[in-house]
């Protein structure tokens, strides 16, 4: 009797366990389906709060290619003083030299063209070095060689264009330091002009009446 009931009990237990597993998997899938839209909505809201355009990568991902083996050393670029210690020393010297040249014209009030020329030259050199470093970081030659060449030549071209503009401003106008001083004192000069106009108007025949 017991041997006859044993297969029936085993089938019932197996069917109950299968039903329980199916129901648990169904509940888990329903939970994930309910949680997924909320997480997507949260990510979209947080992204749209700071970004209004579509997310697009500037550079496409490179093909996944393994070069060499595990025992091959990593390639090390060749060192050169002009792109290393000399470059960093010159950049720091230019940055430090710009501090007194920026303060001196406004503190002393000198309108020396030589001082203006030195300030302009160091400003252009400092900008050229800064843009060159940004081009080197964001446009590596091993990945985008054509864009790198275009960016380098554009940086050099902008040096000549800005230098020509500064030269025209120095020779045909008041110069950099005098122009900045006039802009800085524009508000005070406007107030003085208004005060003089008010004095003239106040001392006229209308005021006497």
C-alpha cells in the first residue's frame, strides 16, 4: 500500500514545487518590470535637468583589437626636452612674468609701448601654449591625425591673427593698457559728465527763476 502511494506523493510534491517556482519567477519579473520604468524615469529626469540635447559621443569607440601579447612591454613615447622640462619651465616663466606686467601699467600708469608689447607677446605665447596643451589632450595624433593637424595649424594661424590685431590696436589706437584703463574708468567718467551737465543746467536762467 505504501509503495503504491509513494509515486503519487512524489508527483504531487514535484508539481507543487514547480508551481511555486513558476509563481516566484513571475512575481520577480513583475517586480523588475515595475522598477525598471521608475529607474529609467529617474535617470532621464536627472539627465534632462542638466542636458537638453541628445547624448552623442564626440569620437566613436575604437575597434577592440589586441596588439601584442601579455609579455610585450607597453609602448613608451620618446622623451624630448622641448616637450618636457624645458616646455614646463618656459610655461611657468611666462605665467609668472604675466603677473607684474599685468599689475604694473595700472599701478604706475605708464603708457610705454614697449611695456604694452611685452604684455601682448607674453599673453599670446601663454594662450598658444594653453590651446596647444588642450589640443594634445583631446585630439591625439594616433587616433585623429587629420583633426590634430588642422587644430595645430589653426592654433598657429590664430597667433598671427591676434598678433596682427594687437599691432593695429597699438599703432592706430590708444593701446591695450590705455584702452583697459578707459574702460575701467568709464563709469566714473560718465558720472563726472552727468555732474557737470547738472551744474550747467542748475546754474542757468531756469534755476534763477
